């Protein structure tokens, strides 16, 4: 397990223990901007009580512990007051960065599909794509 994965899993553990400040601090400390965005996206998913997808066996032999940690936290120690969508949105705001915005998309689509469609429109406009084949 890499240090980045350990940091993400630790942030999730703090969130599951109810220490949101420590979870945020752990996420913000990630050295890599993409990993920081990924950790904030995982924290947002936990806050929204989204367990995530099942993790397939890796083909390259590397295993990312963060997704299974989020699934376990969501199922075994869910947020005490249920889904906290305002907190999830605040965490997603930290995840939407040039390096890691794509980590936020699945969570955003689950909690606010209209916002995900608006994000799609921005990306399509930026990349010059069109809806016409």
C-alpha cells in the first residue's frame, strides 16, 4: 500500500470515527494534487453515505485500499445522522481541481445529477466536443 493510499484510508477512518476536522486535515496534507482530490472525493462519498462500487481484482498486481475502506466505513460505521449532503458538497468543492476533478464526478452524479450534467457541458465546451455524431 502506498503512502497516498494509507493517507486516504486514514482520512476515511477519522471520518468514520466522527472526527471531521482530522479527516479534512489528512486529506489536505496529501502531497500529490490528484491524490488530494481523490481523498476529498472519497470523504464526500462517505459523508453522502455512498458505499461505492465493488472493487475488481487489479490486473497489475497493485491494490488500492481506499475504495474497500470506504465501503466498510459506510456499511459498518455510517455517518451518525445519515447522509450529510451539504458536507459532501463542501468536500467535493475541494476535490474539483484541474488535477483530480474526475474523482468527484461519480459522487457528484450520485448526489446532484443536474450538477454532473452541467459539469459535462463545461468539459465538452472546453474540449470542443459536440453532442452531434
